[in-house]
């Protein structure tokens, strides 16, 4: 899976969480803090899941 596709899915997830928080009446400051934290988690997990594996080192 590509990094862009993974991040697109995670952004849709964050948008859904933000929408639910707005409907629930959560203050905007807390929504923004949560969104930034989720975005950081999304970037970290996308990089770790889509990173190419290092090729094996040939033995002599």
C-alpha cells in the first residue's frame, strides 16, 4: 500500500472523528489538539507500514 493512499484513509478517519466531536459539543481547542495528535500518529504509522524493507546483506 502506498504512503499517499494510507494517509488519505487516515485523513478520512480524522475527519470522521472531528465531525463526531463537533456533534458531541467538544470544545474546538480540544478537537484541534486531538486532530494534530492523530495526524502525527497517522504519519508515523504510515511511514512504518509503507517503508521499503532493507535488502539482506550478503554474507562473505
